[in-house]
C-alpha cells in the first residue's frame, strides 16, 4: 500500500483524526498556510465549493396547472406524461413555489366535461382548473427502447416549456415566460445503464419524468450546483 493510500484510509477510518472529521483537519492544515493541501482534502472528502444558481423566473403566487401536451402521441403508453404532472407538482410544493397544483385526476375530470378539450387554449384550460398560472409543456421527443433489460441506446425526453397567465384579460398578456416566443426547449437523457437498472418500462417512464421535473423546477428556484 502506498503512503497516500495509508494516509487516506487513516483519515476515513476509526482513528481519532477520522472521528474529529474534516473541519478539524482543514483548520489544522489551513493554520499552516497550506492552501493546496486544504483543496486536496476537500476533494477527497467530496466537499468541493458550490456555485449558487439563481432562478431564471419566479412564478406568480397562486394555484398552478401543469399541462403536458402530447398532440403527436409520442409517449405511448402515456405513463411519463402523467408521471411528469405528479413529479413536477411535487417539486413545486417541496420548494415552496406553489401550494396548490392541479392533479391528474382533476385534469381528467375537466377533460371529460369538455367535449372539445384538445382544442381549448392553455390559458382557458387553466381557468377551467381554477389555476392562475399554467406550465405548458409540449412534447417534442420521447424515446425509450422497448426491451429495457438489453437497452443500448440512450433514452430521451424533450419538451418545449411556456409559462402562461390564465388570468390575462388581453392576448398580449397571456405569455409570461420565456421571452422567446417559441418557448424554452428542455431535454433530459437517460444513459443505457440507467435504463437497464430499471426492472420495467413503467419504471423507466417514471425515472425519465422525474429527471424532467427536476430540470424544469430548477428554472423557478435558487439552488446550489457543484463546481
């Protein structure tokens, strides 16, 4: 065993130094003016500096509708579409972005009561759901191999996001964000080994939807990224 391996194992093991933990080790090295050693210690213990990422847009207060539009029926069966609604609602509540988010069940009831639901504009659907703001996600791509166990290609899920004001009185006030009229293109990719780690196709849909929900939600709150 090399000297560096012995030193690393001692720090992480049951020695007194290991029990004291990283803060003591860093303070001891810092006292000696060894900045490079401090950096090495932080790298070994996975305590690297973090960069604060600001929200790109702060959603208005009030109830929110997550509307996942899949006109081309790219998500078949529509498991990821439903899961994205649930996962994004969970993220919005956990990060204090929205207290009330329309559920899949509520949206299904609205769909049944509106014969021409697919022709209704997003802001109008928001009003039917008694939501002030609509997160409108239009599906542009969804691909997952049929046989999960031997998947060799990455899975991909791409949507275009637009934030819509359901309470707008004038047409020009309907679109809130992003400033680009075509919306924000968002893509998540699952590596083949991540797909193979799932036991069933529904599990892959759930994992893909969760990844998309996380990426979308991070647009609306401040978070810390590893450098």
